[in-house]
């Protein structure tokens, strides 16, 4: 099937051809016709399956087909959880809609208000926004959402994880109740399903691949390694991979900065990207990585959501995430759009419960690589188990002591 079979108009088809897109992905095949018919949509698909085009293309067509001579007003609102994702979605609207004449804007924190407010005052058709900055602009009177016809919640699961549920509810209060709503998520946790039920009307359900499963194009590997040996193992793997472009995940901003410095000290061009860095710096770092000027990008989960790098061969989980769903999001940065990718995970003895949770979620064991210079030993696992038991007993003891003190008081 090609895009023409989805009944897209010629301005959009021309743009897609220039972008080099010839065949729609499964989620685009299922979603685009339903959106064009004005249906609400509940779409569940792992990252990297073409979700952005699945809503951007029909939105551009629906708005372009509305004949109007009035100045542009916000008729489509797309909410995203991070600045990077907002920027990526806006780039997609620019690419696909270059011949439609529609105006779009991305608003997010970390950049001056002036450029955004001037663009809003000039008039736009499509607004892509993070919840925080959107509400700031709304409170200041720069945003009018009374004409919104289409609402998209992109990466809804991540928005809830980041605590945006109240912000979303505030937005719902100021947009028209009569609208078309598109709900996109990579995972369908209970709280996500609850929100979807609240805001959607008789939605069409679209699910591509099992929820919370990595793309089949990703080869997963597991390395058991001591915490102290993770950096030496990383250096070893980077050398084995002929210094190919690699995205490395850390849990904390401090850890990302520290690892980037260690890699640079070892002669590997590395940069850290996280929420504490200014937006201008984050854009520079990401562009450097895309252009192969930086070999290793060390990222935290929040900052990495929305990173879309073509032909990214390696993703490495330096630390396993606390939430198993995050593992799927992380490794989905590689193996995108049908390309092959390798996702490597480091697991210390104390991280085995996190590994078990991941494998329970995906329903598959991650293949273990034993042949490397820094393998864990049986003694390492025994020491980790002993340490965990000691900490548990200490907490119990502290609890008993605490009760006694409170009783005397």
C-alpha cells in the first residue's frame, strides 16, 4: 500500500515524496482513514512506529480542506511531554505541511517567551506544546484555545509519569467540549486507560504490536557486570563497535554529566543531555550527535524522550530503569522505521529485580553475553544478596526503635 491509497491530498503526497516516504507504517494505515472521518482515536504502539505522521498527516488535510479567509486561529492542539518531542513534532508538521499554507508553532520551556508570543499574536493554525509552557502562556493571555477542533495527547503515558495530569485537566477545561481527540500512547497502564476513557468519545482502538514490547528489529543483549566495572565495560564495547554512534541511558542528571566527562577523558567525544541544560544547549548537543560530531550521547529518560536520530545503531542501558516500561521506551530509540539496531543492558547483581520486572513485562528473556572482560561471579551475587538482607534488617530495626521513641513521647 502507498500513501495515495489512504486518500491523502496532493500537497501532502508531494511533501511525503520529497521526504522519501513511499509506504505508510501499520499504525498510519489504520489511523489515518479513521482520523479523516472525524473519529476519536485510541492508539497504542511502541515508539518508532510512525505515530507522529499518523496524526500529523490527517490533521494537516482536515485543516487544509476548511476554506476560510479569516486570520489563522489555533484549530489543532498537540500536547507532548518534553521539549525535544515538541520540537520533533513541529518539524514533522513543517515537513509534511510545506505545501498546505498552514502555520504551526511549538511552545515549550527553556527558551525566551518573546519569540513564541510574537508568533502567537501573528496567528497560527496548529500549536504543539508542553503542558507547563502552554498554561503559562494561557494565564498571560497569549493563547486562545476556544477554536480548537482537534486535540492530540502524544506520549500520554509519559505525560502521566511526569505528573502532568492536572495540567491536562486544566487544558481540557478551556478547549471546546465538542472536538475530535486523538490519544497516542506506547503503554496502556491503568491510569492511562482511565484518562483515555474520560476524554474520548466512542474511540476507534488501534494497536500495533503488543503493548510494551520492543520492535522486532532490535537485537537485545544483557551484560552482567559490577557497578565499578560499568565504565570500563562501556569503553570496551565502544572500541569493539568501531566508535559507532551510541545513545547511553543513565538514571540521574549527575550520573550523566559524570559519565560524559569520563568518556571524554578517555578520548571519546561525548555529551550529556538532561533537564538542567538550557534548551539552546540541548538543541546544540542533539544536532552534534545527529551529525556524527559527537559519538556518545549520555541521556536521562526525560531528556531523551523525543530524540529521533536516523540509523542509530546502539542504545546502551548503563543503568536499568526503575520502571520496566521505560526500558521499552529507551531501546525504541534504535531499530526505528524498519532499521536494525542493538540494545545493550548492563545489570549489576543488585539490579536483578529490575531485570526480572522488565522481562516479565516484555514476556521474553534478554539473551546474556558471557564473553566479556568484566563478568559477574557467583560471589558477587552472594554479596549483593547479603547486603540486601542486611539493609532490610536495619530498616526493620529502625522501625521498631522509632515506634518505641514515639510511644515514650
